[in-house]
C-alpha cells in the first residue's frame, strides 16, 4: 500500500520489474508532476551546457494520493523532483538528496544484480573504506584549504598505496565527487570485486579563491554558484596547476603512499578535466595516468578561434605537452559524450595529439555533460590505472 498511517506515503518504490512508483500525499492539490533523468529528454540546449532537460510526467490521484509509475529503468542512480500546483519541491517521503551547485534533488538507485551500475553506486555488504574531510596548508594559495580523502578498506595494514587525484567541475567543490559521483561506493565495490587496485583517492577543492565547500569555511552559508572561484573578488595567488604540489606534498607526508610517477594518477570532469590537462602538462614527470572527463580546455594566452588554433598559437603549452609525452605516461584517457557542449574542444585536442603522434585512448559515450557519464568514466578509469 502506498498510504501509511497519518498520511505518510512510501516514495519512491523500486519495483521488482525495474519500474519505479512515485507517491505523493496531497489531497488538496490540483496537479502533481514529477521530473527527473529517468524520463526522456525534452530538449537539448547547447547554449547553456544543460544538455539533457527531462520532461514532466503527471501523477494520477486516488483518495488524496498521487501516483506515477515509470517505464522499466536500466540500472543507474537517478535524480528527480516534484511539482505540486506549479511549485517545484523535493519529495517529502524521500530523505535521500544530492546538491549540485545550488540545485537540490532527490535520488534513488535501480539495480538488477551484482556488478551493474546500480550495484556499483550502492552501499553493499563489502569491506568499506573511510572518507575524511582534511584541512591542509596551501602556501602557494596563501590559505588553509579542505579536501576529501578516501582510504581503502584495510588501509592501516598496507603501505605504498597509489594515489588517484580526482577533480570536480565548475560549481562543484570537495564534496561533489563523494555525493554526486558516489566515489566511495564505486571504489569499495570495485576493490571488493578485484576489479581495481586498492588506492587512495584525493578530491581537492578546485576553486582557488575559496577554502572549502559553501558553509564549510569562514565565509558562511552563501548561495553556491556555478563560477565559485569568481564569487569572491580577491585575485587568486596562483593557478590550480601552480598550487597543486601543495596537495601532493600534504598527501605524501601524511599517508602511506608511494612517491613516484607510476603510483600517481590525475583526472577530473569538466573544469576538473581542464585542471587535469593543465596540471599534467605543467608537471610532466609527476603522473603516469591522466584522465580528461568531458574536459573544459583552456589555454592561458586566450587566443582567438578554436581550441586547436589556440593550442597551435601557444608555444608554452606546446612545449609543456612535448615534455609530458616525452615522459611517456602509461595512459592519457579522453572521454566525452556525443552531445556534450565541450565535444568540439576535445575533437580539437585529439586532432593536435594525432598530428604530433602522441598516444592516447579515446572513449565516446552517449549523452551530454552529465553525472551519469562521469560516474561511468570514473568506474572505467579506476580499472585501467596502476596495473
């Protein structure tokens, strides 16, 4: 039964056939709708980067309870929200939520069995690693900063762990990969199945004018926005790639890690993919594994034209890439969705690398600039590194 005593309902209900039923107790409502990434996209907006905008489905009312059941859904983590008489809101019966910049959505997981995406993103009866919020000193940025660190199950018994530096996108922070990205669950499940090496995952804050996520430092409970680094007008003391050695020094002095190139990887999504591009070429002998997930690529000189043209015009960036590939990284992985608004930039980068004869691995997926892709990319990348 959807309706519990006292007007409480159970929602959402993941059914045995993979359909999902949403129930809302709203006896005085005139119209109740649900939207989420489980529905087919309504449009593709290439101007804003909001690549997949789902439509709204109407719920039907019986005795004050409004109900909608989806089509069977593939194993995945989904997000959704409700609209009651025109007002968008969270599902009052679902306590599970994620924040993406300033937007808060409910979430649910569909899984059909061990090893599928829903299983990988869920908490299962496997050994669990620890997730810590760590403050470190960044002399380069002239501030104390916070990052999130995942250590695998059994960390205390091991030594010389490899380290994956995992970077978020614009509007994100050091919380994004563990909430929206399900990093701890992915790593726990992959390690438990023997699909990837036990590793430490370091998730820094890539907003160089902030110390930590909104509400977690002295600037207080301000509204998050897409360009978090620009909210505060202070000129940054350095760039992300210039300050990154501060993070590595802290990790390598506080954790039981191997301190060489073959035990370090860096990857990131969108802005974090751009940071991974910049960090790896600025420090060409530091990382053996580099991953660009839907990367937003930028050249410091800001040349006009395409990214390919900007790269060709930049002697500094070309020299940095020469040094990076001369150091022979084990893996340079580029992944992007076919409808991603950053697709052409990544085509430009691959054109340049192809012309230079620099080896890389390319992965193209369906969809656009969305967390569903980035969770998938992390899952794939984690299984390719430190082999």
